[in-house]
C-alpha cells in the first residue's frame, strides 16, 4: 500500500507477458501525478474506478480512493479481461475511523448517517395535511406553496380558502381577485390598506360584475385606502350578511350608504368607534348636539338595511338626532343592539321597546337612562330578553353597594328581573373589566348574586367565557374592547 498526499492507493502488481501492449484509451493524470490509461467508457468517473497503470512491463491494477470526491463509487466491472485476478480490496473509507457521507458531513466509524424513515409532511394523507395547514395564517399558507407541487395542491383546496384573514398589509387588485376566484365566503382585512387608480377601479368593478362574490362575512376594521373600491366590493356582494366596519373612517360609511340599495341582505353591522380626523372633531360643548355621524347617514342606514338583526354602535359618537332616528325608525327585526357610551335617554329606550318587541340583547352601559324606564323595559321585553347591561347610575339609585337603601324599589327590581324567564346574564355598571373596576363592583356583584343565583352577574365578554349567544359581538372577529373607547374621550 502506498500512501499519497491526496489519498491512499491500494494496488496489486501483476507480471504481464512480453508481447502485451495496453489498449487504446484516454490518458488522464491521477491525483497523485501518476500517468494512467483508462477505458473510454469509464472516463466519467473522477476516482474510485479500475485503472491500469503501465510502467514498463509491470501493470498495477487497483482503486484510487480520494477524499476530494466523496460521492464517487467504485466500479463493479473488470475493465480489462485479464484471467485469474484476485478480488479487489474494499474501499479504504469503510475501514477508516473517519469518512465523509454523501451530504459532505464527516461520519465517525460505527455511527450510521442520519436517514429519515418516512417522507415527512409530504407523505401524509391529504386530509391530515389540510388539517395542519388550516392552523397557518393566509400569508404562511402562501409561503408554503413554494415548497413543492404537493404543498401547492394542498393549500389550494377550497376548504382552506373558505375563510381568509389578512392583517395589516397592503392589498392589491390581483390579491383580491385571487381570493374571490377561490369562492371565499369570509374575508377579514383588519388594518389593511387597499389603493387603486381610476383605471384599476374600473377594472375591479368589471371583474366583480362578471364574477359575483360569494362573501357572507366581510371585515374592514380600521380600513385605510380607497373607500370607493372597497364600497364597490360591499355593494356587489349580494350574499353579504355580516359587515364589520369597527374603527373605520366615517367617510367610508358614507360611501357605502350612498351606493347601497334596499335589496341587500345585510343582517349584522358593527359601526363601533367610528373615526374622524382630529381637525374635523367638534368641541366637547357641541358634541351632544352635533356629531360627524350625522342623522342623514343614520337615516340611510335604518331605511336601506331592512333585514338588520344585530347592530353595534358603541362609541360611535352619535348625535341626538341619530339616536332618535335609530330608536324610532330601525327595522322591527332587530333583536340585538349595543348602544354603550352613547347619549341614550329614557325616551329613546321607550321608543325602542315599542319599535323592536323581540329584543334579546341590549347594552346600555354608560348611558343616561335611569331606573324609571326599567319597569317598561322589563314588561315589554319580558319573554325575549336574555342579556341585559345597565348603567352605573341605576346601581347608585338602587344602592346595590350598601345594605341600606330603598328596599321597596330594590324588591321591585328583583321581581321584574325574576319575571323574565329567559334571562341569562345581567350586567350593572361601567363596561370595563380592569382589576380596579372589578374590585370597585365587588360589593354590587355580591349583592346581585345573592338576589339572582341563577344568573351570570357582570361576566366579562372579553375573557375566556366570551360573549353570550345573543351578543352580536360573537359574530365579529375583531370585537371592540372597552379600551378602544378612549378615542371618544367625552366622559
């Protein structure tokens, strides 16, 4: 065995007859600078092939093993038909304590290279792979498509495109077209920006006319960009039932209601915390008389959305005319309304009880109503009310934080609540659930729990329990939390 600087060369010397001449072939030079003659068909091997080294009358037949080309394999055929040849020796790397694997990593003797027994995610059944991909966001699923064709086919199944959520991104017409072509029924775009030029708006409108969207839920929470093109998508979505415009711009609502007709199928609208630019905000002294959410806009809402069942207006900064029109003109099909933190008064609630006799949920936290209206509420909504939220003012009038108080009025209140057989939840106080607020209402909650042991008293709809089945907040993916009301700092 001869050791060379490049590798180890195993060879065997064989005496050749005097009339022997090497066959023709390509002349190559080994890594250890030895002139060799190899067969033509074996010239594609870089090392580890049978070679005939001619040196006068001595032939050396062996294998050259080098670590510079670890992926080479030794040939299994005999190049020259020379009789009585001994079996070739085994490659050196099988006996050497160190060798290099097929991936270029060093392998220690006795340690087998890592091999995967299965094919990973690609070998899983399609149903399981779709279930796994369902936990990824829309952006992550788009990235997974680039792995291979199997993952691309799995991410394009209609089940994964049924509901699409894109958060805080710039969206374009091609993205929206791809989503709508996949027959998506739920599209949520919180904090997204959608901009388009005039020609792009015309192109998008033509596409929506030729390909009517199948959307039943659409969320434009805190939307930014072109209001006209987004309003076109809402208007041409004839199957749209739930629309979430929470924390959106007031001009966006105006664009929608200007183009909307009475043939729409919208049943749930979230208009909580409508935003306006700071320079257009009115002074606090005029806030009750005038508001950016003007009465003519609310008039379009209550007259065009004739199939409404759920309406959320908390923190929308409604004017008195707007509240009056809602309570007097809203469709009688309404069963849930959230008017928290609005300037709602007793006469407004009185009109609402006559207009909507099947009310199941109403949130009047931080409003201006008093106990005088409650007997009429309890009598008119006796067999329908399930979730009721009342302001802090009513708790002070009943003195629910003290053992001393108006016992007759308190007994009357308990009798009215117990007369509602379907009542499930009762909340009295501010609609805030920080630790200090919970501790402040602790005495009130303790007294109410003793009076109504079968009811949930002041439950947190933003906690693990979640909103009730009658709460319209259950229908929206971006439920407004009380800390968002700081945008309407009027109280």
